[in-house]
C-alpha cells in the first residue's frame, strides 16, 4: 500500500517518468496517452502503475514497434468523439469486391413475412 508521502510524490510529478513518446492520435485529440516500450515498462512497472492510478495517465506498451497492451485507470472508460475519429482513421478501408458482395446480398435477400404481432 502506498504511503501518503509516496502518493503525493506521484501526484506532483516529482518521480522521474519512464522514457515515453506521445501517441500521434492522442496528440491530435489532446488525450493523455503515451507510448512506452515493453523493456521500459518492465523496468519501471511500479512507476507506471502509480502514474496510471494517481495521475490518470494512459500508456500503450509496444514490443517491436507494435502495440501489445494498454495500461489505463480501472473503472468506466469514456470514449470521446475525438477518440472515435482516431480509431476510424486507423481502420482499413473495405475493398470494392467486398462492397459489391454486400450490395448483391442485400438486393437478393429473401423477404421475411411480418410476424403475427405486427399484422
């Protein structure tokens, strides 16, 4: 359990932070997400957990340049419009053959009779 003195050090930022870089999507949305390597996270795990807990920071842990996991404060996660936009811009676009197949299936979909409750 953290003592009040140690908790205060993290709240005021007096502990040295691990080497991190800002996530590009987070920098655009003004969020507090930071990227840290798996090695750096392992070396500073206790500090990262304390920063997540007491300062509400969020860290993406990468291995080999690929995101592996995310350290976030426990509790309800809120998604802002900027978060949704950042997510949508990272998704791959469907190719034309997929869109044509969806349109074809939609056009040739069997008609479902209304239920007795809807008549």
